C-alpha cells in the first residue's frame, strides 16, 4: 500500500491476539496483490493489460471495490475517478523530473481517462474497459479496503478491541481492556476514535514547479495535481468509505459535504485549517 501498517489489539489471550494480528497482515497483503498498480502481477494490472472492449471476469473482491469506486465517481462527477491511472503515471514522472507533462502527452492520456468507459457486468463479476490504454488506479480507495479486510479478519477471532493505522487512514473498534478509548493524532490534536477516520491532503506530498505548488492528489478533471492546498478529515463506519470520500473531498473543496452526503454516504467531512497541522 506504500505506507506502514500498524495493528494494535487489546485482548487478554496474547497467543490468540498474535494470531489475529498475523491474519490481519495477511489479509491486507492479499488485497494488495489484487489492487496494486505498482505490481505488474496484480489482478488489477493483469486486467488493464488485456485487450480493451471485451468483458473479463474478475474476483468478487476486485469487482466490489471497482463498483464502489465507480459509484463515487458518478456522484462526484469525476472528481474521484479510478481510471485516472494515465495521469498518475505522468505525474509520477513529473515529481521526479520537476517538469510538467507536455500538452500532447496530456491530450493523449485524456483519451484513456473517464469512469464512464468502465462497464461492470450485471449478472457476473465482469469488467469491460472500453478505451485503449486505460489504466485503473485504486490508490484513493484500496488502503481503506485493506483496513476493512484487516478488521474483518481480526473479528473472526472473536476480538472486538483493536486499532488499525495505515498512513492517514485509521480504524478503531471497541475500547482498550482498561476501558480507555483508542486515541489517534489528527493534526495537532489527539482525539478519541471509534470507527473509521481518513485524513487526506498535501501537507507532506507535493511538488513545486515554477512558483506553483502541486499536490500528489490528482484532479482527474484536469490531469494535474491539485493547486489549492486542502486537508480533510472524514469519519465513517467503514474505512473504504472514509478513504475514497476524503480523496474526493480534497478535489471538490468545501462544497464536498453536500455533494458527497447526497450519495447516502454516512460520513462526517471536516476541512482542517493549516494551523491545525503539525
């Protein structure tokens, strides 16, 4: 997932707790092999490598994540878009070289971007990529999906008190055995956590070209990193929801709450002031 993952379990039986943590790490490792856009052998990249225009049956896990991503893409009108891969590929080169992609390169990539060009089968878990050169990128949702997979794995051991942390995404269930709430850092504040929390923004990941500051978060509508510095904290019942909504909210800005809550997502969106950040 590109970030350290930490699992903390509060349980009296240490041996069982260790087994649960081990199973949790396996769960997210398995999901990474499905969703990674860095691994040519991942299921996602194998799908992108197939000839376009034909339906291909994928695993139920990949199908479910893609369906969620496409639903949010439609609600956000493309502010969140899992087909943004061609732009992300260019932007990774930009961050290395310090040079913006050429207009020609941007136009070529644009032809392969657009969530409307991904068709999911209604009767099977098939996916059709309608345009040549399409490259899916689940970086704005897969980390949350991984945390949910860890959570489900831990709960199968009967454990109900745990904290999962993966970069800016966190999930806490229950309280510690001493009755204390799980506490996490949100900017300069330490807060109690129950449920999912995703923090997204460009506090540490950005590139400056000329006198412009570009975030690592790509606006799929322009193909460039966001120029407006934003930091968002999203709380939800599921990490998958919090993760992708935080990404969409960063792109959409303050109007995000109304647009995203209209999609029946039960979430709380908070835009953080720079003074709140460390």
